C-alpha cells in the first residue's frame, strides 16, 4: 500500500504542481484515478486543503527512465517537458545533469527522482553554464545524494579516481581515447600535453605494453590525481606525470617523441611550435580543437601554411554545443 493524496479531478493539475514544487510527489509510482478522483503518490503526509490522504495500491513504473526527458514526463508539468536538453552523464557514481533556467525551481525534484531510478547513482550534481578559474573547471552543484564530488570511473579496463570540482574530465572522450590507443604500436614514445588526470596516457599504456608516455599538466590537483591513477593501474615504470606549464616543461625534455597528443580544446594552435620542438620527421600529432564546421577549414589552412605538417585526417570527436564540434586533427610532421 502506498500513501496517496486523493483529490477531486477539477483540482488535479493544481495538486500535481504543488506536489512537484514541494518535492512531495513519489516518482516511483504511477498515479491512479476513478470517475471522481485522482490519487497522487506522496512521499509524506502534510496539512492541505487540496484533498485527503489515504493508503492505496498503486503500480510502480515498470522501467527506469533512460533520459532526462523521460524522467521529466513523470515529475514535471507537461508544458515544461520540451525544455529538456539532453541525457545525463554518469561519471562513476555521479550523475551530472544540465538544467535550463526554465526548470531551475524543479531541480531538486528532478535530482531526487533521478537518484531513485538507478542504484548506481549515489550523487546527482548540476553542471553549471560557465567555466571558472585558471584551470577552466566547471564547479558542480550537488542537488541530491551524498555530499561529495570525488568518484571512481572505469574505462577500457582502467580505473580512475578524481574530484570533478578540482579537475576536468569528460567520459564522452572515452571512444576517442580508445581510437588513439589502437593507433599506437610497438615501443612508441608519446607525449600528452594538457593531460589532466592522465586518461589518454593510461588507456594507451594499458593497451600497449611497450609504449612509454609522458604527461604534462598545469593544474596541480589534476597532476596529483594523474600520479595516483598511474600507480593505481600499475604503470609507474612506463607512464610519467609532470606538473607544470608545457612551455616551460617541454624544453626540459630530452626525448623526441613518436606521437604527441594535444588535449587542450581551445587555443591549441598556439602550442604547435612547442610540440614541433620535441618532434621528428614522421611524428604523429593529434591536436584537438573546438570549432564550427565553417571554421575548421580555416584552421587546416593556417596549419598547412605555417607548420611542416601534413593533415591526414580530421575527426569529429563529439559535439560541444550548438553547431560546435570537438575536432581531432591527425597530422604528420614532414621535416
């Protein structure tokens, strides 16, 4: 038996809105009705003139929602459902959701409902619109669940630990990390610039037992987690984490690399000269850049005109925003 608020049908929408706004609507159960009344599942009993409380057998929703839109159909006014933008990201046991301004007053309802739909989720956090600070971190706002932003995440047989409020990490780049790892062969020496918590380097090393990877990261928290993750995956002998500015650290390197990965999504062109300083003829450079379809042609043109690089392939590595894409330019040093 489930606690329900029994209301006459003419007050149904008013009662539904009130329950949603107060976070009193139990999203696990399907509302019921008869000729005169609607029975809304409630999480608590409270004083109200909208109706009366009683116990009633209600059906549970049979399937868990797979997207925010499906979830919103249960707990939001119908006219707001179309404001849903995309599915949530599940990073370890933290669900990160984007909530438009039109749904801000419902964010706690949404978060608590999402928390109950998937036992893997222990934290629900809101992704802010703006990137802040020197290290371009999006500070998450916890809406439901445990009060933490640290998590463990598994990808390509690798384990990562990190704090989402101190480091940048995108699980959406998992396929891209695997794509590059499959391109590596033999005992390649690889440099990862702007490496974060070292997911590119670790995934590559895990799949390629003779490769050696150097990671350079400015954010001290990310560099610290990189060292921990390298140790966690038992790769200390072949994967190295260097904390510092790439422009200052690259001149200290005594290696010429077979492959260089430039992870920074913005302004990467400014660092191509630094990458070329530790390259040799035949070095492969993977440079990421965020642009529109119309802009990327200009990027390729500038690179061909200003650097000894042949662009072999341009890969779309995921959408970034309206008409914006994260591109990867796969290039080869020609001199």
